[in-house]
C-alpha cells in the first residue's frame, strides 16, 4: 500500500463539507433534515450569466485560455475594482483562478517557504490553516474575541509578529462570524503591516453581502502603500450565486501574480473557459440581481436573529455581513447536558434534524455556525426545532 504524504495525512477534512454530506445522507434516507451547514447562496445564477456562457460555447469558445484568465475577463475585473473600490490594476496584476479557494491555495504556494508564518485571526474560515500548512507554512492563530466583536486589534497583531511572519489574512466580512472591519480598524492594522513589511491577504469574497447600512471597505483602498502591500481576493461565487462555476481572482503585486500564473500553468492550465465567459457577463451586466439577493439575506437575518437569541443560553453578535450566524451556545449546550458544543451539534442533527457546523472547525469551540442561505420558511422551522430541542433537554 502506498504511504500517503505526511503533509496530506495531517490535513483536517473540511468540517463544513462533512456536515453537508451527513445531512444529505440523512435526507436520502427519508429524514426531513434542514441543512444550515451550506456555504453557498440558495439562489440560481442570474439568467443573463447562464445565457452568456451558453452563447460562448455555441460560438466555439471551448478551448484553453491564458493561464491567468481571458483578457476580457481581467478587463472586467479591473473595471469592477475601479468602480467599487476606486482601485486601478493593470492586467498583469490580476490572475483569475478556479474559485477564490484555489486562488488562495496558489497564493500560499507562491509566497511561503517552509516555516514561514501566516497570521490567521480566529475564528477563521476552515481552509486557511490547511492551505498554509500544505505550503509548509505555519498558521499563527490570533484570537478575535467575541468581546471585541470577533476582530483582532493592531496591538494583538503587533504582538504576534516574529521574524518569520510573512502574511496576514483579513477576511471582512468574515466567514464564520459575519463581522466587518471598519476603515479605522483596517487603517490601524495596515500600519502595523507596513511597518513590518507583512503581506496583507484581503479575502473580500463576501463584499457584496453587507447589512444594517454597513459599508465594506477594502484595506487596499486606504493608501497607495497599502494597495502595494495587499493581495485582494474575490470572485463571483457568493456575489452572483455562482459557487459551482469556480471563478475567483487575485489582484495585487505583479511579481506575485506572475509566480501564481506560473504555478497555475502547471496545475489547472486555466479556469474553465465557459465559466470565464459567465463571469464576464456577471461583472459587465446588470448588478440588480446581486442587490436583490443581498436584500433577501438581510430580511432572513433580521427575522431569525431575534428568534435565535430568544433561546435560553444562546447569545449572538448580530452579523453585518456574509450569510452566517455564529452564536455562542456553550450555556445552552451545558444546560442540555452536553459536554461540548460538538456533541450538542451532533445531537441537533441526529435528534432535531437540523444541520449546523460546530465552531471547533473554525477555532471557536463555544460557537456554532448557521447559514441563512436557505428559505425563510425553512429557517424559521429550523430555529423552532433548535429551541424545542434545548428546552426538552433542560
Ligand atoms: N473565502 C471564504 C471566506 C469563503 O467562505 C469561501 C467559500 O466558502 C471562499 C473564500 C472560496 O470561495 P470560492 O472558492 O467559491 O470562490
């Protein structure tokens, strides 16, 4: 039997995908499971995007493209970054990849040497630490405490920097917490990064999904120096409900983009051609569907937030972005006689037929993540089930 590589043996499987698979399995067995584990919008991709992709195929656009993406798509991404963030990038400063996840993977492969450190505010998106480790880097976790609205401070950042620190990931709005850094907070973090020459990886995949009148700010917008210090990561998955199309991008330092393009030329060759044509339509066409989806998410959030926080032992910071609630359920789990939130979440699925993702996978074992990328009906039913489950166990 072939021995697996040690770096792969050390990988933790994605807890979000695992819970989704378990929920699907129970559903297939005939159970009425409500899945709140998914990390994808429940809307279909807007029709004009689908039409543009089909048209491109019918016109014979079914061959390889340049490894960093079609020039037309890079041009549309450059326009989008100018329109939304006021940032100007040359085509050579943009790389399109097979989803933001793969772009991040390629980025870590391009910048990390063995033992290099990447600062990851915790709670974090599950793939960051694993991707850093796959590039033989060391994830350095810095607690973004609930008391500080799940954000790290400039002082915490300063204290976690060593001679090996290479980069920091800023994910705003955040998965799983839904928190958004303000301009001032980003400015302070940015100053520390500039002082120590630390690359800022700004994952802005939830940029378009912000609520309560909040505004997303990219750290790259704040000064020319910060723009040079930042790799902006974004894509169409969450904004245009295009998760399965697998199109994401990075914009930033030309030498890093060139190295990533080299790597892509030996791994993916290029992101799927048809999907790139869809993404051109997503950025060039009307942005109305994006706003409609955002409004629907906000309505759902406002409806279930109150119901969720009315459950005894459940507290939750109200998210300003993304489509997740990240309540602290430790008290509820203990009152219901579970030793850990992991066990509580497992029982919720088995007994109450509600799939949530335990916070341990995000580095926050007292919390759990509920995605509200599902209909209001289902959401209200799910929160009702959680409430009944807790009260019956107490
Ligand atoms: N970044 C964050 C924080 C995410 O939550 C996700 C998806 O769940 C991604 C990046 C990757 O998005 P995609 O690879 O679909 O573009």
